[in-house]
């Protein structure tokens, strides 16, 4: 599993108030639900184990047990708001159900329909999305650092952001109206600390400028530089951004997910001609052949689009009838 966090820009810029532990669990939920197709419906919950949490965030398993137990008590109550495609404000929860599994050190969660829509129905054309590798934020010790990274990674290719309105920005970071009300406290305890931690621990180098109206700060603009990645011996140069999540591989995908890819109509029209002889005599043989070829070399199936994008189509984009 390559631990790729993918969500719509609408969800990424939501006004929310998650704790560090909770935001980490939501990150895992986004990753694992997309990979396993669980947690998306009421009858098929997603299970997150203490071991999984411990491995991702470099904590001991006992700490992870405590984290999951505390999350069971708080995560269901966390609400957030975002602006939907109709430009209306939506208020919702992250999860519709959470259950701690006694004796197993794990929790089962079901994501709300609003969250499911914003992490699964992503095409890059009508729904713009943000993606990053979990490892970039896993060592960050402040929830403000994690949220600032998420907000800025959305603008990495542009290398700069528009003006982040102060009040909206505070809400996106998870601050309440009474938290760090003085600008000096906000900058010292939240903004500057987050910038420093991101610059030290992640793949981004960031800076900001404040914008004023008369003598009052009304927001911030950020500049974003992607740090150079040290080349490993014999590392090949690739044309795509090495820091974007690798949508061109199938690491961690199940056979069921590969089968879904093979039944995408655009995929069929592009690659079905590869199935020669017996492999082309039936749809079952075609899928078995294609899945085997994908496992051998996924890169040759990314001519028109990254191969993982074939997972995220609408139901009418697939041919499951044969």
C-alpha cells in the first residue's frame, strides 16, 4: 500500500476542528477506504488496527491502542463544513458510525455520504483534487502543521497561493473564535511554528506574506517550493513530479480493484487489443490476462491517464455486464 491521501479540493479546504490523532485517523480512513473499498457503505465498515496506526505514525502499539479507544469517544462528534459543487455550504460529520472492537485493538468506521463522495468520485476534470503521500505529514507533531501542509500542497504546482482570508484560514486550521485571538499569539503559536515544522520535516519549503487593509491583517499569501529529492544510485529520471503520489503504479491494489480497472470502458477501448488468442475469447479470459499484464508492468497501461484513475470513474464508465 503506498499510503496515498486523495480527496477533493472541496473537502481539503473544509472548515474543521479535528485533533492531531483524529486527523491522522481520517487520513488512514481516506487511504484505506479507497484501497479496500470498505467504510463506504453501512454494511461494509472499514477496520483500522492499532498496528496500522503505530506503523504509519511511528508510535508504540500500546499508544496506538489508547489512541483508537479515545477516538471512538470523540470522532463521531466531529463536524465540519464545506462548499459543495452548487456553491452551497454543507454541514456534516466525518463518520456516521464508529465502533471500538474489544480485544482486537481496532476500530471500525463508516464514512458519511458527503465524505465518500469527496474521496471516491474524483476525475480531475470536473472535480479537482489534492493528493499527497502520508509519509510527508506522518512525523508532524502539530495538527496545525498537518492542516497547513494539506492546504498548501493543493497549490504546489502553482508555487504560490491566492490570499487566504484570515477568518476562513483560521477555521480551516481548526481554530475556534477564541483561540489565539491576538495576531501575535496566532503567528507565534500556530503559523510560524507550523511553517518551521513543515520546512524541517516535509518535501516543501514555504514562506508567507501578510496582507493588510489599513493597519489590520486580513490574510496571508504563501510561496511554495518543492525541495529537490536526492538522487539514489542508478535512479532513473522520470517526467512526472516525483513528489506527487504515484498514480502510475498498482502497488497495494487488490485483484478486485485491478478487475475494476480492466472493466473501465476507456481502458477497454485502449488496451483490449492486447488480449490475443485465448485471452480474447471471453471477457473472463480477457480480465485474467489484463490483470496479469498489469502486475508485470503497470506503466504500459498509463498512455492516456495514470492507471489508478481508472478506479475512480462513475458507474456508467464501466462495463460489468459481461
